[in-house]
C-alpha cells in the first residue's frame, strides 16, 4: 500500500464509490463516520464528528491525503473548519474537496434564499475554508448526482400532486464518474479549483420527474410552482448548470433503466 488516505463521507452515496477505487489504486483507506463501524481487510473505520470536531485529530493523523466528501444540508463550512484545523496540525499534503456547480453564482442573501438554498451558501463558504487553509488543495464542483434526482422523484411521487419548481433545470451526473475523477485528482498534484464536472444532458425538472413516473408506470399531475427569491431566480437562469462541461457519459435514462433492473445494488450501475 502506497499511503493511507482519509475519506470523510466514505459511507455516503459518493464516498462508497470513492473508497473501492482508492483501494484498487493501491491506497490504504481510512473512512470517517459519526457511527462506529466494523472495518475489514480493505478499509479502516474511525469515528468522529466534523460538526463538533470530536475525534477528527485522531482521524487525520498518519494520513497524507484527505478526500473530504462529508456533507449535509447545513454547516459544511464548520465541518471544513474542523477538518482543516486538524489536517494543518497533521501536515496533510493534499486536501481534495467536492463542491457543487454554481455555488459562486447562486446568491444566498435573504431569509427566503437561506431557507431554500442555504446549502449552496454553506458549500461556497466551505470551499473558501479549504482554499484559505494553507494546505495544498484541489476542489471539484459537480452537478447533482442521478441518485439525488432519483431520491427527490421518489419522495415527490408519493404525493397525489407533484409540486415542481417552475423553470428549474438540472444536468445530473453519475456519482461513479465523479468518483473516478476524484480519485484521479487525489492521486495527482494539488490543482486548486479544477474545471466543473456536469452530466451529459440538461433536463427540465418536470422531464426528470416524468421519466421516473413513466419508468414506474405511475401517473401524477405535476404542478409548476414559482419559487421566490434571488437564489431561485439564479436557478431559473441556469446557475446550477455547466453545459460547456457536459463531460459525464451516463444519461439519466440509462441510470434509471439500470436502477430498475437492479434496484437494490447501486454498485452494479455505477462501478
Ligand atoms: N448529492 C449530490 O447531488 C451532490 C452533488 C454535488 C456535490 N455533492 C457533495 O458531495 C458530497 C457527498 O454527497 P453524498 O450525496 O454522497 O452525501 P450523503 O450520501 O448524504 O452522505 C453524507 C456523508 O457525510 C457524512 N457526514 C455527514 N455529517 C457528518 C459529520 N458531522 N461528521 C462526519 N461525517 C459526516 C456521512 O457519514 P456518517 O453518516 O457515516 O457519519 C455520510 O458519509 C457532499 O459534500 C455533497 O455536498 C453532492
């Protein structure tokens, strides 16, 4: 094994795809989780909470590279701060961060913006923590993963009428392809903010939901809802898209078809 790489968020949708790829590349892998887990031959688990900083110093000790994927709807800047503090003490030689396309173009200024789009403000603040850390760093911004679109569609399809943000478009990307890119970046030299990674096609939100409904032979009326605020306006203008960076290959339709044929095993379709 070349060296040990810490993957925060290694238990999440993206992280579960990054961990085996790092291992296949010959890296020892340590995964941080808030919950105690049994490790195996391939992966060591450590327990810690980035929101409080508890357990983080021990988690980073002895690792040269950190792939920071842990995230939630709130407070990612605080998580980044705790990680950076520990990583600086440990002398980490490369910090790789995953962010979201458009964080610099989606203004989160009013209470309405913060309530609905606070996540984007928090990701931008976390990016700045990484960039200002003094550590060698690389940040990749990706568009929404197919898995996220699927989860939203599943939740919405439970409703008798589906409210869909009017004018919103998405360019979903395959999480497995993002994992490939992150591993390539982690094994390379620190590169700062690298070009965005977006899926192959831009879709209206309503088209994505209809695709899901059709695939599951469901019928639901879709009700367009105009969201207020500057962040929503930026979304309608396509701030979350990167059409000139449509480097992802797997389409939403291909993802859905694969998921339908093997619903319980995400690794079948993404590795
Ligand atoms: N989903 C998307 O469409 C998308 C698009 C672009 C970028 N991203 C970014 O990609 C990253 C991964 O997204 P995902 O969809 O894979 O996330 P996810 O499935 O929701 O997983 C979140 C991960 O974060 C960890 N985590 C959350 N809070 C933590 C805390 N306080 N301390 C330590 N670990 C914590 C969780 O670990 P435990 O539960 O085991 O503690 C889990 O492994 C996030 O940073 C997200 O912002 C996501």
